[in-house]
C-alpha cells in the first residue's frame, strides 16, 4: 500500500501562484511514477501533470504547459506541483496519484494509477 497526502491548496486570485505537495508513505516511493489530476464540480477527473519514477521525464496537459511544473524528491518521498499564472478555470480538487513504474499505461489515464490521495481544494477567484 502507498498512502498519499496532499497539501498546499487554498484560495488565490487570478494570476497568482500555489505550490501543491504530496507526501507518500508505505512502499518504496521510487517504484512509482506520479501524477497530478484535478476534478471540478460536475466534470470528469482530468490529468494535469505526470513525472517518471526518476524525475527524468515529465508530462503535462495542454492546459498546464508553460504554467505548471511537476517535480519530485525521492529522498523526501514527495511530489510537488508548482502552479503559476492561475486562472479561474483551474479551480478544482487536485489529487496526486501513484502508478507502478513498470506499468506501461499512459500517464494520462486515471485507470493507470493504483493509489490516490484525498485531494486538496484549489480555488482561483477572478
């Protein structure tokens, strides 16, 4: 089992920044690729960003490219999402998730991830 706990959400004005963190515990963190997803009310959960187990490869949704940066620290068992130039449409509950590093399914696919955090609310006011 892998336990994931997100933090860092909150209320921010449009154009502002937030940094989300996800702390992992349980199994060896470096055995997992990680992803950030978000879900707005009445919408499907969607991929935001992903990072390989080593941190070498990163992946972003088009909506996140140029504004968000995903990173990880395997020594501290954490993955982060730096979000800049936030927009009201970024308002959602943000989740981190863990995917077995040997599982070849796409980072973009929610079904590829075995473990999920409880989520943290991000609200961007206009």
